[in-house]
C-alpha cells in the first residue's frame, strides 16, 4: 500500500485508481475496459478543473438519449469553457450490432457536433445479453471514468464526484450540477448524495389513474426494501465521491436493479454525515417507459428493472416520444373498477419477492412477520389497509388512497 502522504495528488490518485481496478475488476472486465478505451470517439483528456463526472450507460436502441443530453445545456454550471463537469456515454450492444450506426450512438454524435461547448465523451462496448447486468455496466463505466481522471496531472480523483445517470431523463433541475458540486465541496465527509424523482406532470394528462398506479408501484418498491420513513419516490440514481466509491468497491456486478443501493448503504456505515438526501439539489424527472412496459406485458414492476436493455426489444411497441406519452392499449383498461385488483397483484408480487430464498424454518416466519409489519405501516401512510391470510396479501380498504388520487388530479 503506497504512502499517500508522500505523494502528489496526481500520483496518489493514479495509485488509488490502479489499486481499485486491480482489486475490483476481473480479468475479463479489465480486457473490456481496454476495449472501451480503444473505442472512445475523439476522446479528449479530462479537464483538471472537472469536479463532476456524469456517467450514462445506454442501450443501443435508446431513442431519448439526445433529449437527455440537451437538458445539461440548461445547467447553470455551464460556461464558455465548461470545464467543471463532463458527460460520458457508454453505448452497449451485443456482437453483431453495428453500434456506430445505432440510434443511441448517432444521437450522441449529433449533440457533440451541434454543441461543442458540452463536453461529452462517447464510447461503446459489446456485453452480451447473457452476461450483462446494469451493475456490471455501471461498474465498467465508473472504472473508465476514474481511469481517465487518474491520467490527468493535478486531478483530484478522491474528490471527483461520480454521478450515475440514465439515458431517458425527461428533465433535470437547472442547478443540478452546480448544486451537487457545491454540496460535496461544502461537506468533506459526504460520500454519497441522492434526491427526488418524479414523472413529467404533462404525462398525467394522458391517464392520471394509470400514472397513479405506477407511482404507487414505485412506493411499493420502497416497501420491499424496508424504506418506509417517507412516501416520496427516492432517486435510485446517486452521486458518489470518488474516494468513497473506490473504498467500497464500486457497483456490485451482479445487481440487475437498484444497483446504487449497496454502495449508498456501505458508505452510510461510515457515519451520520457520510450520506445525504436533498430534493432541493437533486430533482430529476424520468420517463414512465418501464412502468408502461410492466403493465403492458402483465409483469410486476420490479421485473421490468431487472435486465438492462430488454426494453430496447420493446422500444417500437412502448417507446415514449419526445413530447408526449403513448399509453399502450392495455393501460386504458386501468379503471376504478380494476384499480384495486392491480394494486392487490402488485402487493402480492412485492410480498413474494421479499420472501424469495428464505428457508422453510423459523427464519421464514420471522421474515414474514417483518414484511407484514413494514407493509402495514407503509399502507397506513399511503391510505390503504392491509391484512394477511397465510401467504396471501389482502387489500381490505383503499378509499383514502382513492380520495388522495382524485383530489390531487381532479383538475385534469
């Protein structure tokens, strides 16, 4: 282990990143990292003034990536040189796909050419569907970003903020980058930051009951993770200080969804000031595409998040255009009549998922009691009453929830 006290920041950063890469990347992943670097398009060195690195993995069929990138042009952190933040997009597709000709790739190139003041790095990889998880792809993207930073003389890699972002964002608060930067600079102990996510308000004009179901599903996901301290939709996408990200080993490669959660939890163990939730700093508006697919395919919402890129196979069927939300035909069947049935099925799916892999023993009984306790507590906050009969979840009453929905969206 090198003595960091005797090194320059550049030397210590290079040593730390190399140790991270050697310790937490497999041989096959190291080879893949080399290929990603070779495939980088007109890559320029990272500016030594860069403090925020935004990382976006994209499926090759993604059609909303260009709109997401353009949102960063509206950031108050933008200036003529734009040296304080950069964006790296990693486009993935299996062997046989001509990635440079893919929709996602072409969108990035177009934005790069039209808006050179926006610093965008573009690269691609060929992870096969059988091996790919979102955790693995984010880990490779972070490794690539850290390696770029460590190659720059004078770069403070430890305090570089790594921002995990998605390719289909609809909106970002204009002070997002500036707020993230200042929050980390003003709180040296802070290792992770997360915030608030919502759906576009205009989408509720299309079918407010349908979107209400999806919002409820998001909250149920929090129940499954035993996070019932409040009922807002916490952002899965988080910001990490380079020092802390490397210290906990980065993204777990096996995670198919909620890939940032283990990192956030590991950093949180350092102390009360190591993590933060701030909806004033981090406010994102995301596409409801996955939620539409879940309903359209008759799947629990959780399953739609488990395989990165699968939604690309359904892109033509459920794609969200730039300015309007196309609700699949099945979504129009969501009415007050079957609203309870849909929520009942989702509650059951969450309950079953929470008990997966629990042995048939006293451990299962304890887990069942714990799940029931948390789900009932969350139900109280949401305006529903739950009960349980054996392994079955019973939705007893949802009148308060329906009142809240009708009250909130009555002007539509």
